[in-house]
C-alpha cells in the first residue's frame, strides 16, 4: 500500500505528539497577563514539589519562570490563607519562597 504525502505528514504529526506526551514534556499556554502557564507532567511535578514544602497548601497556578535562577513558579495559598510564590529550579528544588506581590496589591486595593 502506497501512502500519500498528506497521510505521511499526518502520521508524522501524530507520532511527534505521542512522543512528547510519553516523554513528559510540559505544555505551556499564555494566560491573560502574558505569563507562561505550565501544564502536563512537568507542571504537575513542580506543583507537587511546592506543596511538599507547604503542607496543607493549595496550588493556584504553575508557570515557567526565570526570576532568581528559577525555572518554575508555583503560586500557593498556604494553610493560613496567605499566598506565596514558590520558585523552583530545573531539578524542582526550592530557590526561594516569597510573598505573592500581586495578591498583596489586591489586598491593599491597588488593583
């Protein structure tokens, strides 16, 4: 059976997507603020690493990051209700945990 060029390109596309999914690639989408929101296995791993540092917390978002040598930023609402940004490196180790400045502005009525 001879495959047409269109069928070959379609098959190649499906194989590429399957390889990315199987390889655990992080999928990135832009949000309303232009931040790169991460989903997929790598985003899930960043979320889990941040929550392990803050038991009882809730992860609100996961983004790719480049501040302070970080690769990931996970916004977490701690058990006490305060929101912090957990910055992680490429190995999902903590770089810094700091107050979420956007949330602090909201609480002061600056936004």
